[in-house]
């Protein structure tokens, strides 16, 4: 009886979740397939004329291939930020988990503050201006890394607690230094949690709209998310191109999540039980 109830509850939850995600995606797809006049009605209906590919082509050609430029910028931003996040958060988590004491207490406080305190936009802009990094891609990369570090550090620390210290001691006996021990012995063992961090941060940074809007304004180096503003204004909105761009923006992270969903769950659960 309990098994039947669990199966029914799980099936209802799966159906509800599928409907919750599929209906908005279907609305985006249908609106992106309509003409400019029909899409302005914002109705959940089948298009009279299916012009999806024409809208996608027009979205690509708009503003002198601005979308392609924005996609390249987003890829640069995502790849650089994720590499820095993985390396820095793994090293901090390693020190935090292996060496207790004052350093561990300080890192603990900094990580908790980073998770609890909301980001302050105006002071951050002031700091970036002082460092001459405001409205630059390196400045935005540093922002993404700083905002993502606390969560990534916690994931790595939870996983590191399952790795026995005997690996460190064996490497030291063999003559390996601290950096060699970390990169040649410990870091390869953390492959599952590294994959989890990479996937989660790629999806988050690629889809980030707020930080590029605040810290990289203008059209000097647009990202894929800020290009959505090009088809929307106070008096006129090109909904067919707006939703076509949203569709193009949504597909890459959606594909990544579908193919690597199991890896995300494994990485999140790998450090939940200490071996």
C-alpha cells in the first residue's frame, strides 16, 4: 500500500513539474513562430503562419549580428568565470577542510557572510571604477567569481570530507609538495563534484541578466541575455523576435541540463554522507 501511494505521489509530482516547465516553453515556441502582428496579441494559440525559421534568421541578423557577438561574449564570460571558480573554490575548500584552526574559522565566517549578505550594487560599482574595471569583461568575470565562490566552496568542502587524509600523507611521503598533492592527487579524485560545479555555474552565468546589466552596461560588450532588451522598448516591442531570441538563449542550457542531470545529482549527493 505504501509503495503504491509513493508511486502515485511521485507520478503526480512528475506530471505537475513537466506541465510547469513545458507550458511556458510551448508558449515561447509558439510566439516565436508567429508573425509580428500575431505575436503582439500574446495569445496561447497555434500560429496562422509558421515563420519560426524566418524569425530566428531575423534575430541573428538584427543590429549587425549583435546576437552572435553577444553569444561569443557570453561564452568568454562563462568559460573564464567557471575555470576560476573551480580552481579557487577547490583550493579554498581543501585548506578549509584539511586545516582546522584560525584559518578555518576565518574562511567559515567569510563563506557564511558571502551566502547571507546580499550583493550591494553601488559599492561594487565604486570599487570597480577605482580599479578601472567597470564596464569591462574582466571586471564582470571577477564579479561572477566573487558571487559564486561561497556556494562552490561549500560543495567542494562537503565532498573533501569523504576523501581520506591518508592520500595526502602518502603524497607527502613520496615527496610531493602542497601544490603537487592538491593538483595531482586530490583534484583528480573530485571529478564528480567538479562536473556538478561546472554545470551549475555554466547555466547560472550564461543565463545571468542582472550582473551584466549593472556592471557591463552599454553595447560595448553585450551578453546573450542583455540582447533581449534590443527587441523591447517603451512604445514598441517586437515580440516575434523577442521570443525567438529567448528560444535561442534557452536551448543551450536546457540541452546541457538534460544530458548532465544525473551528474548534477551525483555530485550534490556525493558529499552528503561521510565515508
